[in-house]
C-alpha cells in the first residue's frame, strides 16, 4: 500500500502546463524548501508547472522535517531499516509520478526530476528503473546509491546533470565523478557535470543557471 505524498505546487507563469519539474527535497527538509526555486526558474520556463512533494516520513522531533528513508549515521537506524524505508519510498514516489502525469496530462518526456541531497539519491535511483525515460534528472549535491546494481537494473536512460559544491562537507564532492562514471558504465549517453566552486552543501547561482539551461534544452523550450 503506497502512501500518498502531500505536495505543494506553483502554477505555470503562462497558465498553460506543457512540462513539469518535480522538486525532490533532502533529508530533514520538506517540499517548500525547494519550491522557492520556482520563482527564479519560472520566468524562464513559463509553461512549466513546479511540484514539490514532502517525503513520506516525518522525522521524530522535527515538526517540518521529512525523510525519504532513514540514514543510519544520522539517526542511528539499522542498514535494514534504511533499505526497507527506501524500498517503500520508491514505491510511494513512483505512484506519485504516475498520478501526476495522469492528472496533468503530460508524458514522461515532459517531466524533469530536480533532486537535492537525499532527493538526488531518490531521483537517480527511481528514474532509471521506470519504464519510460523522463526528460532529464537534475542531481544536486547527492550520490548514486548501489552503483553496482545500475547496469542490470536500468530500464530507461535519460540525460542527467550532476551538480556538486567542491566545499560540500555533508555529501563528499567525490560523489559526483563516482556517479558520472557509474552512469556512463550503465550506458547513459548524456551525463553532464558542473562543480560549484567554493560552495558547500547547497545550490549556488551558477549551479542553478546550469540547471536551467539543461532543463530548457531537455524540455525543448
């Protein structure tokens, strides 16, 4: 039984939905955390609906903090709990994406996943295993989970943009080249990378500009 994800949304500037960007937030945040990016992006993507779901699990002691799955070295959960949590979250997120595309009458090639941190981990795990490729994945400040399984489990290969701050002290910057190498080894033809100089665990203006250009290109705008 999948859990229904609560989602915030920002309607297209033009009022006409021709594409959708799904923001996938990080550990301890919520949908609102990334939805603010819709303002600077929306004027350049006028026919794009921005949607930002909350992850399915509220973190104990954090009233507005959610997680896609537990992280053992942060919350003391076991590896099994983390794996089970992720498997459940993958089902929830896939159901959310399926319903979103039906409700908004858009095809997968009109959808971009925009992840940050744990949201990047989710996006890079879910998108390749879906039957139809989305237009692209924007992957900020995260890493690719279980890279060794990717070649056998990949169903769809879509363009991927990896972005990371070189001063990230939460998710090591080395995660970017590791993800790029694993994606290319799994047959992904379009893997792009951008390093945000002097940036920690966050989204800097230069990274957002690169992400915007990538999305406009992959959504053919």
